[in-house]
C-alpha cells in the first residue's frame, strides 16, 4: 500500500485507544476486526498531555500512547494501513525518527502513514517548550528526521537541536518519508503544500473544505509545487435507522449543540461536520466530499466506540461496497483540487 497517498477511494476509521472504551482487548479486537472487514486504514491520535479538548468529548482521560498502540496493532495485523492524525513534534527528533522507523519495520513497509500536526500551545507549555516557535521547531524537527532516515553519521546544528555523528537503523522505505500534514486551517494547507504530500483535515464543513481546496491549488501554483497526492478528510459519523435517532446519542447531541451555539449548524444540518442517519444518507455525504476533492475518508467513530462491532459491520456490509461500486463506475476520479465553487 502506498502510504504517501492511500489510493483514491479508500476508507479509514479513528482508533479507540483513548477514553472509557479502550482496553487491551478493545485495542486488539478493534485492529483485527477492522482489517477483517476490509477497512483500509486505522488512525491514531498523539498527545504529550491528553485532555478532552472539546465540551462534547468524554471526560475520561485514559490514553494509550500512540506509539504503544501503533506497535500493538502492527503486531496483530498484516495489511491495514496505520495512520497518525496527528503525530506531534513533542519528542526529541532523534526519538521520533527511531520510533517511527521502528513501527514501519515491525508493521512492514508501506503501512505506516505519518500525519504531522502542531497541537495546542498549552500542551507544549506542559513539557517545557512554551517559548519555542512551534512551526519553526517542527520544520527543524522533520528536517532532522529526513536526514537520519536518508544518511549515516549525521551532524546537525540548528536553533533547537544540535548533535554530532548519529547513525540510525533500520531506515524506513522511501514511502514513509512522504508524509501528511493534519489540520483544517489555511495555515495547515500551506504547511502541507510546503512540506508534505498529503493533507488531513478533520471536522471541516463542506463549504470550508471547498474553500481550502481552492486555496490548495493557489498555494501550489504560487510555490511551484504539485497538488497534493492525498487528501484524507475525517468527519463524525453517526449511523442509525433515521437522522433523528442518529442524534439521540449523548455525544452526538452535545457536539451538535456546540456547533449550533457557534453558528456552524442549523437543526440537524451540520454541513458535513456530522454525517448522521441511515446508510444511504451517510453514503451521499461521503460522495460529496469525494466530489469536492477528498481521496480518502475517515469515519470518526469516537461517539460510537461502545458500538464498534455494529458500526464496522455496517461499513463492511452496506456503506463501503456502495461507495466502492460508485467510484468504480466513474470514468475517472476527480483531480485533487477540482472542487466545485
């Protein structure tokens, strides 16, 4: 599997390695059941300090570190891609290079997708990096990782890190060096264009997504860069017999209330931020994101982790076959950036 892009028309799920529903058995079962169902990728969060960042999220602060969870999943699966959304530059870059190449080695080449992100400034305060320019630090961080993965006896003298004569093995396959940048802001699109080959926004309305896709085309042209080969969007999905029943789940109801208060939702219409209802409604909303330029879609199931098996069966039996048939029936996938105005 080409981890730089995840082939167009592929589908992932957010992985339950946090909050009250996680456990050793859940982590192993979730990984194996997703792979058995033919899901293409599972996606992991990364935090220096884990907090429930949104009012609608669970207050349970259980969090299995992404590196630990990724290693466990890599060991009990064979095919499914393993993505980070997002891997935070909170470690020393030598450690980042070592653990990521180690997961790639354990999982097998082509399965790990490194999506980077900057997290919130407050979490960097907690680990003593409050006076660092996060973007400048990240650029230096990924420069070091690339150098360690591509050469030996690396010496580095930067603003934030300095070291001499470091050699690291195993070195990952070339495709692991083609990473993503995660985030829904215009700055995230700019970072993806400048430093990555994929972009991974989450919780972003159709209207905003179309705008960001136009910005991507403009920024690529201005910087003499190609359009990104992968755009993987993540949205909260709440399957149910009806739209009304889909919004009865407490976390979904809280999320809708937060969106409504912020003026981002009206009634049950959240413009793609919540994809809720029967399979045909979910399929139609995901098709819209594909038509607007998304190559990969991630089902945000954190509101439904207690119903994991039910959701995975629904994806396997009703949702993904229809989406894949629809894509196969099209003469050609839309070009990235070909969003409607």
